[in-house]
């Protein structure tokens, strides 16, 4: 064919042909596709390759290193705080168990002599109801029991204020100390003579309490008649 033959308005001579060769259409399409790929995709590929080379070759600046160190440090601090929080929670639960067990063991210990000798129960029942009716020996026995008893409840009260004991655990302790504190023998004789052995805060707490409404007195509990709940002021 002549040199003036055109395809799609373009001369074949522009693509290096002097005549229309076999499979010219397929070759022309390949050349056009290659030219379009080089023109549209090539610059993006070159740019990405340049970024990769820059990232590999160029070292991090001091500012970037500082920012990375702060991020790592913040992560480590967060992890340590979580660990400490878990440890505190476990330790707090352990402390509560130990405190409850210690108080239970202490209250049991001061009651063991009464189990071994009924004289303690008799002396305490008489002194709480009327200190003047107790004998000398009964007053001695009642005094040392009451001192240990009130000191133990003072410790339990501080444990409650520190939230080691919860409300349910403290309720029984509170009812018992109120019953003993508002008994006639303690109010009239023992507490006025021994209150200074306790903290001002504990004294103020007891002074603000009222007698519990349904506590059986020791005198009624140890008596021959069946015991019924009475006002604690009669203990």
C-alpha cells in the first residue's frame, strides 16, 4: 500500500511503517496501549519508588525519635497502671479477709474464759445491770473484760471507717457495742472512769448512738426464765 494510507486519521509513517504490514492493527493497538500506560501509570510508579527509597535511606529525625519514645513510654505507663490497679484490688480484698478473720478471732478469744468459767458471765451480767450490786471480784472481772471488749470494738470501728468492713459486717458489731455502752452499769460507773483510754473520735461516735431496740440482757439470758428481747438500756 502507499505511504499515504491512514488509520484513525494518523499516518502509518508516524509508527515506523512504510507500507501496511501484516497484523498492523494489532501492532498499532499494542503501541497505543504501551504509550497510554507509560503516560498515565508510569509517573505514579516512579513516585512510589522514590518514596520507598527515601524511607529506607533517610534516617528518622530527633523529633520523630522523641515522639516515638513518648508513645512507647505512654504505653508502658498505661500497662503499669493497669497492673498496679489489679494488684491494689487483690491486696484490698486480701486485707479485708485478714481484718475480718482477726476481729472474729479476737472476739472469740475474750469469750473463751467465760466458756471455761461461768464466773465471768455472772460477773459481767451483774455489773452491766447495776455496778453497785457486783462484788469486788465481779467488778474486777467485768472491768478487764469491758476494757478488752471496747478496745476491740474501737478497732472494728476504725476498720469500718476505712471501708475495710462493709455495712453488713459492721451492723452486728455496732448493735453489740451499743447494747454494752448504754447499759446502766457502764453508763453510770465504768465508762466515765475509763473513757479517756479511747480516742476522742470513738468517744464522740458512742455518745451519738442510741440503745438498740431488741437486745436480750445477759441477766435475762443467763436467768432461769426464758429470755425475751428487751430494751438495751436495761442490760
